[in-house]
C-alpha cells in the first residue's frame, strides 16, 4: 500500500531532496468522479460555443467565465489606449465599492434613497466647483455619460427658445444651434434627433477653435444657443468661453438677440477648475446657462457617468421635468434614459471624498505634466509639427511636417505603434481643413512618466524605421478606424 503521509520537501542532510511518492488512490482512475479535469479540456472549452444563437445547454460558470475572459483578451490593453478619453483605472477600494453597488438602479429613488441623496450632493459639489451663484439655487442631474448630458442641455436651450417665441407670438420652426466644426459627434446626433439645424463655424490654422470670430454671420432670431467646448475632441484645446460671450454681447447690443451658451465640458469641466482656476469659462460668465461633463473622463470614474448642471432652477424649463410614479415612489425625472446604474454615482462621491480639491489637482497636474513632456519630445522630432502642447487638458495633437517624407504618413505610424501595443489614432481634421491629418494622444490617470518615456522611444524607433524605407508604404485601402 502506498504511503500517503506528507513528507518534508526540505533538503536532506546529504544535500539530496526528499521526494514524496505519487499518490495512486482516488486520483488516477479514468472516469473517477474525483479526478481534476483541466478547464481547457472541459466540454465547451474543448469545443466551440455557437456564436450567434443561444447554446442548447447550460455550462459550468467557470467554463462560461473562461470563454468570455479569453475572448476579452483579444481587445487592446486599456492602459496603452491613448485614443480614448474614458478612464481605465480606479483603485481597489473603488472596485470593491463598484461590485457592492452594481445592483442599484439610479432611477428607483424610493428603494435607494441614499444613492439619490448622494447624487444630489455630487451635482451640488460640481455646481460649486463651476462657480454657480448658489448651489442651492442651481439644478442638476447625473446622466449616462456626457452625450446624454449634452442632449439634455441642448433640449433645455431649445425649449427656452420655443417658450420665448410663443410668448411673442412668433414661429418656433427652424431652430438652429451654433457649433464649432470640431464638435463631438453627440451634438450632430442632438441636432439630427431633435430637429435642430446645426450651424458649424469652421476651424482653421488661424482660428483653431470657436473663438467668436464671424459669429454674427451665424446668429439669427432662430438661434437657440451657442455650444462652447472646454477641450475640443480633436485636439484637446479650450474654446475661449468668455470671448464667445463677449461676441454675443456685441451681437445683442446691435440686434437685441439674447443668445445663451451651453458649455460642453466633457473633459475640461473636471480639469480647468483644478489646473486653471482663474480661467473664466463657467457660471462666472453670465451667458453660460448650463454646463455638462463626463465623469468617466477626467472625473476619474469608470464608464458610464455624466453630469449636467443649470445655473438656476429657472434655466431648466419645468415642462421638461416629469413627475414619475415608479415602484411606489414619486420623483422628478429629466433624462433620456430611465433605469440606469447607480454604482458610478457612488464611485464619483467616493472620489470626491477620497481626493478632495487638492487630490484632484494633483492627479490632473500629473497627467498634464506627462502630456507636456510627451508633446515636448514629439515636437523635437523633425518629422512632426505640434498642433498644440497639452497645456489645456492633457491632450495634444501633431501633424506630419510638410515635405518631411513621401514614404509614409501618420496612418502608417499609427499602425506601426499598434504593433507595440500603443493605440494612437490618426485622423483627418474637420471640414475646411479635412486634408490635414493629425495624430493625438490623450493622457489619463495611469499613464506614468516611465510609460511615457517608453512611448517616446517607440515613436522614435518607428519613425526611424519608416524613414529608412527604400520605397513608399502602400496607401490603398487605408481607412480611418477612429471617429469622434
């Protein structure tokens, strides 16, 4: 009979290790119920699941987990994804809190009254951060990302305009909204979905953002508002909100048209208060009636969460707010979505408590320091001309130096960097300068200085490889795999 008594693995006195005999009972029998079956040899792992229909039978949770886990490995490394603004890292306590609160429904305020109270605390904190005249006199809400927040801000502008026109006995047909041509696609969706004419002010080398230049050519009595962007998606640059407001002041003095501003602070709304506190872009500018931001960008929360705040309760038309009876409770609701997760709201509150104002400043400053370092190193390379340097939000873009090469373009560089794991998009700029292709880096919490130094070396190596080519890279079939 085999001795199953455990033995020490420590070396014996003569230097030879003691070895235990391999157990034979209950472990090696074919078909034995106690046999440990490697997960990759299980039915379902050893064979394929159907891709486009439900499997006929259930599977073990470990097997289903392993299949999904393995497929998700085919995605890119989120930490090396420098295309996205979306946060990809939170600390272990936030992850624990996320798991504990994943079942909370934000809309069910009767069942989860404390989560609802925390939501109110958060938007009041944000209203104060954005210098609202009074946090108690403001009104706000959480949303599913900044796209919903933008659409709610746009809807409020449209309804305010409609109410004013009706009161004057005028037509409410053909509303228009003034935007930069570099606006994020959610605003195109808003104008399309809610029947508003989008009037795009083109950007150029001279006017890289919407800055009030020629604004009078676009404003008329049907203008519901102007959107100013704090952190243009294409380049990360701030649009000068106070300068836009001054242009609208002049237009009102000449025409009597009182046009308000919504600030799309998807990125800069959670950067400017900490890195550029003296910059007047928020409710200190009187024409600004609403501001939106994305909490899952520089709000540092996992996706998807956004916030929108109105200067005063009067700036949000009450007829847009529904009193809803749901699951035994009454509640006001102003949202495009109904049931939605409450966990991210709790994560935002956690971060507000965890970091405070100074902690947020340190995090955003660290990201900006890395962005400025990267832009400086890339700007030193003969192959590139910087579009901006990352001193607004920690985002910057560059173009290929005219005449540098006829062998490759920025799409080729993007593909080359992808081989090393980096996702750095190349894409054309908006209309009027769409022949200009740029590359952009978004620096987020988690891109360390050490990683940035590795990225610089990889870019230098990739450029050297491409410059050394004896003939041009093919351009047939090149597509833009990135949209705003």
